[in-house]
C-alpha cells in the first residue's frame, strides 16, 4: 500500500466579490482607525473619572433588564406556544391574539401603554395592591419587555416543535409512553436545538431594544449616555454607548456559538471514520491525524 501526499491548495483568484470584500474591509479598518484617533484626541481625564462609573452602573441595569425579560418571557412563552399548537379554540385563539398584538406593535408603544397607562388606573391598582409595582419604571420596562419577547419566543418554539418529525412521537406512543414524557424527553430536546440560533437572535434584539428603557427614565446604558450628554454636550458619550452595545452583542454571539457547538456535537460526523463510499466500493480506511490519504489507484482490486 502506498500513500500520496494531498495536493496543494489551489491559488485563489481575484474575483469581483473578493476585490469588493477587501475594499470594504479596508474602509472599515480606516473608519476604525479614524474613530480611535478621534477618541484619543478628545480624551479628558475628568470626563472618564466622572462618567465611567455611571456607565458601569448603566451596563448592570441593562444586563438586569435583558436577563429578567428573557427568562420571564421564556416562562410565559411555553403555555402560549402550546396554545398556538392546540386545536382547542379556547387555547389557540387567545394565544394567537397575544402573539398578533405584541409582534405587530412597536416595543416603544407597548412600553408607553404600560408606563403611562398604568397611571390612569392608579385607584384600581392601589385597591388590589399592585400600584407599588407599576409606579416603578424599571418594573414597567421588565414587564413590557417580557411580554414582547414572550410572543417572539412562543413563535420560535412553535416552529421548532413543528419541525420535529411526527413519526418520532408516534413511535413513542406505540411504546406506551405518556404524552408529557414524550414532550419532555423526545420533542423538546430536539426542538430546542432547532430553536437555539433564533433564540440567540432574539436576545440580541432585546439587548438593542433595551435602549427604549431610557425614554421612561430608566438609567440603563442609554439613559446614562443621555444624562452625560445633556451635561457635557460631548458627542463621544454616544460613541461609547455604541461600543458597549457592540461588545455585549459580540460576547453573546461568541458564547452562543460555543453553546451551540456543545449541544450539537453529537450531530457532527467524524470525517475520518465516516463511511460514505458508494455501494459495491471499498469503505474508506481510517487514518490517524496527520496521516496522508490512501492512494486507491495503487491498491489491488
């Protein structure tokens, strides 16, 4: 048995797409260098000493809003998603109306309806002991954001559940498994893998949408940015806000890639041992890492 070395990679040609990509990359690099130069030229020690701790506090408030909204929204989305899947009109119609409203109206309008609308029902809320909750803008923001993301997460989960082949649940039913166990052990694990990437996109949207909280006096990242700009009229406050949001999204994206790779590692094939030979042909031989491929032309028939 003889071995032949792998052929060298082909030289890449300068196509229009590759040329345009390099030009855009150069422009982005130039813009980044210009922004860095601007930030260095505008550096003031007093500004950073005064407002950097406030930006840190705003960052923590933003993280709290996003985490609480996503977690509470995930819990709310479960009955809504199964209501959307149900054939019972008493469950499907309210679920559809909920999703239709919160997906079809702007998040800022929903926030105003809750924050300013709650004041119209102050006596009623005081009678039932809920005014303490709705008079706090932070609670109103988390409440609204949780309902908004619950509608989107319900649709994500519904689509993921429908993506699981029905034959798997039918096979489990033939074995006598109860429906709740089929849902918990068979359908949901596969559905969550399908929904993993859309869930990540929804969290990214919530991070960026959390800036709306600053309009109702919540001092998150954007709230602290607006307050700093109103006192200094320094444009770099908004640049720093954009950088913080960008860093948050990038960290989440990388963590989500690691999580997805971890949860889907059993779905990846081992190319070194995978037998994809055609019928009647000899199977691929297993090779150690770094070993050159087998030259089948030199092998006896």
